[in-house]
């Protein structure tokens, strides 16, 4: 036991920390992928003049 950190504490904190890091990375990847919405290379078509994108 160093500075009050026990094995029980680690069994609780490490999975929560892993979940938080995974959630953050997933949000960043989703944010990055928004630049590809309705682009021809991803969906295979171009937007017509005056056509609204499929996302708000």
C-alpha cells in the first residue's frame, strides 16, 4: 500500500479510466469523420445544386 492506493482501489479506478479514455477517443474519431459526410469518395455521389446534406 503506497499513499493509500490498495488493490481494491485499482480494480475500481483502472477500468473507469480505460472507459474514459476510450470514450474520449471515440468522440474524437466521430468528430474527425464528420468532415467526410456527403463526400463523393465516401458515399459515391456529389450533392446537387441546392440539395441539403443528409445530416443537420
